[in-house]
C-alpha cells in the first residue's frame, strides 16, 4: 500500500471516528427534542419511536399551566446572574491582590483559598444549612446566592490569580509612571488583558449556579422559590417520570447556557486577539 493510499485510509478512519463521536454526542439532544413533542400514549410504549407520529405541545402546556414555571425560571436567572456578577467582581479583586500586592499573610490567604476549593461540596451542606438557619435566610433567594458564592468564589479567585500573574508587571508599571493610579492601571490595562480569564470565570460561575440542584432543594421548601433543576425533578412522582414535561423544561433550561457559551466563545477569541496586538 502506497503512502497516498495509507494517508487516504487514515483520513477516512479519522472521519468515521469523528462521525461516530458526533452521533453519540448529538443523539441525546435529538432524543430530548423528540421526546418533548411526543404524545403520552407514545412516550410509554415498549417500542420507542425515533420520530413522534403526532407531534403535540401538550407537555409544554402542562409545564406552564400546572406549576409556576415562569417564576422558577425567573429565580434561576436572578440567582445565576447575581452570583456571576458578585463572583467576577470579588474574585477579580482578590486574585489581583494576591498576585500583585505584597502584604502580611498573602501566602496563607492564597493557600486557604486553594484548600477551600478542594473541600468537597457535600461536606459543607450541614454547616451552610446551620449558618443560613441562624441568620434566618432559609427559604429565600438570598440564601442561595450566598451559598453558591461559597464554592464559586474560591475557584474563580484561584483561576484569576494565575491569569493576573501571567500578565507582565511592566505594563502596569508603565501605566502608573504615565500618571495612572493603581486602580486606574487595573481598570485600563490589567482588566482588558485579563478579559479572556474573566469571561471564562463568568461562564463557569453561571453554569455552576444554573445547574445547581442540591442546595436549592435542601434550603428552599416552597415551590415558588425553586430553581429550574428542582422544578424539573418535581415532575417525578415515585416511579413515574413525566418525560414530556421534563424534556420540555430541559430544552428551555438549555437555551441560556448555550447562548452564554456562544457569546463567551466569541468574547474569548476577541480578548485574546486584542491582547496580542496591543503594544
């Protein structure tokens, strides 16, 4: 077998492997979309169908008519947006301080943040519950915002610390020589160059908050305070799964994350390109 033939065979096998992986990745999404439009009689048949014979919006209508789904959607948006905003501001300032400033206890603070991130989340459930109970914050959205920040800020701070460290100190010093204060140099020089890292932190924080199930389920027992993951789990009655309603809600729940990743990807590329051409 010649070199050209081996190259063609190798490329063909690669293409076949990628096609199989793509099918495996996309099929669950396709199945979720198809299931959302199947009538109930077709959902529970012993022989599943790859396409609904009579597509219907019945499951989506039940989702909005029988539960306060719009309110639960609003709760998820408010909580995720608040956590993302606060985490970006707090972790940016904390990461910058640890990477740039010299003060007593800096190394201890950096190590503490790192070890806090390493603690398994399940180990903090009881302390968090007791703490929120003593503050009288249970059954509130504020409780969830503070709880989510307890595990998103440490990771975000550690991630941005490494990103700020990679930015040359000379750029910041040059801005301060030209008359900028430290905050001015931070806002005009460091933050624009750190835009890809900040965007990555924002995407991570929003995704973690949006998909969180355990804390909202434990800390809030009122249906109007549920978030979307808890609301979708509410459509499971014992051993009966309301697949139509669950899949309809999952489709709606997927849109904000997909949009964020799409916009975040463009922002990451723009930030890296801008940082490469600035002199």
